[in-house]
């Protein structure tokens, strides 16, 4: 996706958002961090996310080296998704979002 303001190229936050700003991205990383690795498990956890969009998001994360796809069955072909070292490095980001959300965006009751 082309950046609207090219001057933001020097900003590491802007560059990070170029990859992770799409809806569902951090939630997919969250679920992978929690141990979900199968497409079907991710789809069940992320209610409202279509299989097509989940597939697209996983492909993008894979292209950026955040997720690795490993095949565990040939017939039929079945894959699992795992966080790479780069993906695991997002854990403090997830923790920060969780802490901020707990404090400033409480769940509606």
C-alpha cells in the first residue's frame, strides 16, 4: 500500500503501521501467540473475519516474515501457522495494547 505522506518513511511507527494497520492483523498475531496455529482454529477465534480475508492477512504476515507456514500433511495439504522470531518480537506490543485497553477501554457490561 502506498504511503500518503512519503515524509513518514523516516518514522518507524509509520513503517510498522504500513504492515500491521490492517484490521485483524494484531488479533491474528495475538491468537498465534496464544498457540492457535491451524487455519480453522484462527477462523473460529476471530468471529466476523471471513476465510478469504484471514487467508489474505496470513499471506501478508508471511510475506513480511512475521508468520511462517508449515505443511504437516501432504494428502490433503494442511498447514499450520507459527510466529517467526520477528513475529514473536511483537509480544511486548500486544502486552502494551492489552494493558492500555484494560485501563482506558474497558469492556462494556
